């Protein structure tokens, strides 16, 4: 299989990916919408291509098909590993609620709520273990995709009095709150760039002569590569230049409040380390990682790690403060301490199941060191 590095810039025939090949009927319209966009505007950025491939309202990967996440889907997350992740986050959030003076009316805001499983785990745990906090709780899911909003409404029927699902953060009055997002930042569209030794060029997407998508050099891109170190010719990587623009509308939904961003990624020095010459872009289909992002748009996930230094800089630039940045094992082990201390002598099947869930979330060889948690406040 070719990788990003091998893919040539200007339509080397070996790198072309035919957009007709293997497209199922359900996604057949999307490749043609992308083709039309390129025919009308010329080559597009990879960020624009990814925006359509994942979020086209009709047949983008997240909008157009069911069940991407979990055992039957394309990838696992901490949420699909079991209910403990949500239960531990619920304790952490309830602790914040108390520290914030136990506001009568407050909200939890979630992005990327997918089928609503994390929301269900958090709401159930707060209702059971923190009934005083549950009374004034409004659970807001920010969801731009109608298919997912319907799945969330369906899964969370028993919480319909608490639940608000909206695509517009601007519609929410400021309220004390806690915002959470698991694996959302890695799903945000990004730009691809490649160094020629002196200057970073943006790599976009154009049409090949034989009805395929191919890579295309869009020229020097100083505006989006300002924070990158100089790298050797051929070094290819990804950039998300506007985390601040993404975060800004969210800040007013939690006034005052905190946010917790959970994802795989690195700080900048590690992200753009010299040996990482092909970046972190991956595709996922049926639990198999791939490296052909132009292949059959709409039918596979596209993701890249998160530059957490860029996120922390963005938080600061819009008046927030990073409180913690650590791996998932450390964060969750601290949240789990009271629960773990109370387990002595318990060997019932439910406890053993939760302990296995805890191990999946925190073991360094599983999700413990790969995932990081960034908590910030305004
Ligand atoms: C990798 S999935 C993670 C799903 C879920 N949080 C979990 O951990 O199982 C990424 C999700 O983020 C959502 N997403 C991406 N950008 C978003 C945005 N701007 N607002 C809300 N959701 C977004 C996608 O629709 C998708 O459901």
C-alpha cells in the first residue's frame, strides 16, 4: 500500500485514486459533488476535501452511515469500551459543580456525542450518585448532523427533560457549565503541508485525467505553517491553524466553566519531530488503518493526531487557562481513586467487568498513554 510520502505531488499516475471505483450507491453522489467543486474552483485544500468526505450532510462519513464506532464499526473509543469512562467523568464533573458553589442551574455540554452513549453514562451516574447536582442539570449536545441528533434523542429518551440538542452554540444563554469532547479534535479537518527544505507548501486535491483524485501542490503556505519548524525536503505533515476560531463560540456556553478535551496527540516538539516524516494522517475502515485518504470519500474515517501545544496556545489567546494536560491513565486513575479504595474484597461479576474496563482505559499498552486529557477553564 502506498503511503502519504510516496504519493507524488502533480498526479504521478501511480498515485491516482479513482473516485468511481467501488463506490457504493449510497455514497455515489458525494464524489461527484467534490468533483464539481474542483471543476468550479480549481484544486481544493485537503481540509475542504475532508470536510466534505466526513461531514457532507447527505453522505459524509459521519452523516451518511450508521455504526462507525464500536465492535461492529470502524474503530473503538473510550466510550465504546464500557460505561466506566462516563462514570469517572461524571464524578469529576460533579466535583467541579461543588467547587463552583453548587449552582442551582448548570449544564454539561458535549461535542461529538455520536449515539449518545457517553451522555447516557454521565447522566445515569450523576442521577444516581449526585442527585443534588442532577436537579439543576441541563445536558446540551452540540450536534450539526441530523442523523446523529435523532440517534441521541432515541438513546436518551429517559432524560428528555434534561436534554437539549442543538447545532447552534450561539442559541444558548451563558450558564455555569462543563464541556466535554472525546475524540473530536482529531476529527476536525486539517491542512496537509510538505517542506521543500526551505519553504512549506500546501498539498491539495485536484482531478486526474482518468477520473481520479490526485495530490496537487498549492504553493507556499506561510499563513498556516507559521508555527512549524524547518524540516527536510519531502517532510509531510498536517496543520490545524485555527483552533481559536473553533473554540470561541463554545466558550460562552459555559460561563463560568471548564472544558475537557480528550484525544490522541502530542505536544508540538513531539508532533513535528524530525523522524516523523509522513505525519499522522490515518484512515479507518473495519478496524483497519489505511493511508489512502482520497479513496472513496464518505466510506472511511479520516483522522490525524492533535497538536496539543496549538490547542493550549489557542485557549490562552482567547482568555482561557489550561489547568491540566496529562495522559488518560493518570487523569482517570486520580478520578477513580475513591472507587478503587472502596473495592477491597469485592469480586462480583459487575465489579470485575468494571475493573477490566478500567484496565482498558488506563493500561499504557491500551488506551492509557496514547490518549491525553486537556482541562481548561474560563
Ligand atoms: C471519532 S468520533 C467520536 C465519537 C464519540 N465522542 C466517542 O468517543 O465514541 C468524532 C465525532 O465528532 C463529531 N464532530 C466533529 N466535529 C464536530 C463539531 N464541530 N461539533 C460537534 N461534533 C463534531 C463527529 O460527527 C463524530 O461524531
